[in-house]
C-alpha cells in the first residue's frame, strides 16, 4: 500500500486528552466489570470451537434477545445491546463488558439477567460458561483463534513461552474505576498497582490445566508472566507520583505491532516504538490518534489507563467471589481514608518486594512472600480496610466481601480447595472438578 498521507503531525497534547477526558466529579463515579468465561461442552469439557460452536451460539443469542452483531470482515466476533457487549477473546472466551453502575448490586443483577437470557442458546449447543481461570481440558494446541485479524497478528508477534496459553486458554475478571482529577488518578493508579498482586493471590483459581495439576495455583497469572515483557508488567515499574505523562511515556516507548490503513493491517513487528513513529513516521505513514489508541490497546500492564482505570490481573471466579473482587477495589479506591490506610499498610514494602510478589503469586498465592510477610498475613488487613469503607457507604456493600472472607480467614484461596480435593476425594477426576465449579 502506497502512502499519500498529508495529515498534521500528532501532538502529545492530543494523546493526553484521551486520558483527561475521563475526569468526572466524584459523585458520578461508577464501577465496571469485564467478565471473561470459558465456553466448554457439557459432555466432554473441551473448549467450544468458533466454527459450528461459538459462532452459532452468538447467532442464537442475537435471535433470542435482539442483539446486534459485532463483526470483523463479516465474521461474527461479538454482540452489542445498548451499552453492553458480549465479545470473544482470542480462544473464544466469552467476555461480558457491562455499562458501569453506581453499585455492585446493579452489576450483579445485570449479570444474572444476561445469564438467563443467554442460557437457552448455550443449552441448545450443549455448552456452558465455566467460571475458572484456565481451560481445564483443551490446550492452546487444539484451540483455534477466532477469525479476527488483530488476534492473528498478535499471536504471530507476542513473544514469551506461554503467550499462546494466555491468548487461547485463559479467562479473567477486570475491574474498572473512575477518577476525578490527575491527582486522584495518580493515587488510585499507584494504589491499584500495589494492591493487585495481593488480590491476584486471594482469587487464584486455575491450578488444573489440560486435565492435570500444574503445580501452580494461578496458571493464568503464570502465562502473563511469560508473555512479552516489553508490554506487560507494572506500568512505570511502580514509580512514585506516577502521572498521565509517565503512563504516556510507557506506551510511547513500547514496540509497535501494527497499524491499519483503509481497514488493512500494516505490520511493524516491533521494529519501532510509537515515539519513533510520532517523530519520524514509518515508510511514509504518519502517526494518528487512532494509531495511538490501537497501540495503547496492545499494551497490557497489570493496571491499564484509559479514560478510566482498568485493573486486569485476576482469575475468573464464581460463587459470588466475582463481586467480592469488585468490593475490595471499590471499598479501597473510592474512599480517601481507605487509600491512606492502605498506603500505611504498604510503608514496610519496597518496590522490589511488590515486583517479586507478582512473580511468586502464580505458584504460591496466599503463601507467597512479600518482603518479610506472606500474603495470608496482609490479606485480612486489606479486607478490613475495604470493609470499613463499605460499611460506611449508603449501600452497605460490605456484604459482598463475605465470600472472599471465608477463604482469607483460613489463609487460603479458591485454588487451595481445588488442589486439596483433586489429590484426595476427587481422585484427579476432571468430572468432579467441573461439577464443583458449576454447582
């Protein structure tokens, strides 16, 4: 494709507006969820493929409940209804992205309503959505990518020995948080970055993969540790007073994968960073704001900045734990006193301790060490801070912490229960694991 672009040069100020457009008054702040689950067949527990499987399920959901199709080159890759979407991740994982709400209860009710609406289509296909962090039977070798151009380009580019596992096998839950100003953003971003490895440990839920025990409590988190470290990890390496400009620098200095022109991909394959692209262009192409937004969406830190804060690194969980996860972040990040209490709790931890914790959590979860403490010693204090903030709120959402408190009080995570049963009463029977997860 020959370039004849004559657009004005992209300025940093235009990029910054993407993030500052998220400034909202505190009394309008909501909480959001991006909720991935694994489609499996109810008889074999194998991953449901796209052709003849997930594609038909999406068609039937749309027909049953009047959803609009989201397509890529005429291939159905998701559904949209008002402000809610059901989209497919690379390995056909279902992701519900719901319109943010003021309360966790409103999100819970919306999820329950949508689950009822999509249940008939799943049942007709002999499938169900598993609330678990990694494919329990099928592996990336037998899970094909959906027909979305971006995912095929990513799969060829992303390096790391478990990048295929991350893309095709895993399912997680992301929490989305609003901010009022740059100072409010800074505090919440720093707090979320330090908090997330502890929360990842509390909700670890992916020890069995491919029908066997992996030796890890969150194999999903392990897969992210082994995927393209140039665009994963902590944005800014937990730098203090981390600003929007610091985040922009992180994105600018990460290698580019591709851009699009006339709806066609032009692959850069890491040859230049976005900063170089802005300054020098690439083979006659000049950087645009759309190029930056695409590139920023291909940057995968533990906590990602958009016009909201996206906290990303948690296994998919069920049994009410998905709402416990939201309650922890809402309780701490939406209460200035809770943020101060958490900062006080973290004063004994060095940046190195938090960074090392991220690497220790996949294997050890609640028994992982952070400095001289184990997560199991810190987790109850985190719950206490969140609970205190939520009790004082108008909606008494401390109720949603009860499912995770049952684990934290025992010093365990969901994976610990699975591992114990797997090696004893379940006798390594995958049928019993699935029955437990879906009961």
